[in-house]
C-alpha cells in the first residue's frame, strides 16, 4: 500500500511500514480532536496522519475508531488522511482491528511478521513504532488552542 499511496509511507522488506520523513502525526482521542486536525490540514493544503492514543484498540475498540474517522472524513472529504489505530502489543486487538476493516494499525507485540502479512492481505498497513506526534489531549488539558497547535505542527 505504501507504493500505491506514497503520501502514506514506505514498506520495508520485513513488511513493516514507516511514515515518510516529512509526515507529522497527531494523536487524537475524540471526534472533536480529529476534526480539528483535519481542519488544520485542510487550511494548509497538506496530508495528515492521525493516530489514536496508545492502546486505544483495547480501551475503545476498532468500531469506535472507525466511526470517528468516518465522521471526520465526511466533514473534510478533500483531506488526505492516514488514520492509525494503536493496538499496543495485543495480537487479538490487532487482528480484530484488521477484521473490522481498519486500514492502518500500530502493533509491536508477538508474531508481528505474521500480523503484518495478514494486514497486507487485507490491504492494511502495519506500523511497528508510534510516529512522533502532537498529542492534542495534553494541549487541551493545558487550555491551548488546538487548531493553532495543529497548524503550527503541520505547517
């Protein structure tokens, strides 16, 4: 998938995918935060990568993540977004996310090569490491303007 969507990343020989060097991710925990990230990307005319909080697959599940991403994409249909669900080190949650149709997961547990193969068979991509990201929860708790933070991060 990295070859078909060069804005996403690259796929190494081991099936692991990484973000292109010029991509910056934004960690989101809600629809509101996801929409802010996409609004900033739209204003700047750039692609954006959003990633769930660590282990969100365990806490909220792939259905929640899929619904959040679908709603944000519906509001910002022209923004190219890569949405990564963090599955931590739990193979069951990674497989459940792939079964649900999530197209990008972050997973660093056992049998990563096999899960990477399954991801590739479903048209999904596997990230073994969390990308460097702007954590919107931290900014929100600090009372900062999230749209400004996203624009600064992506700009």
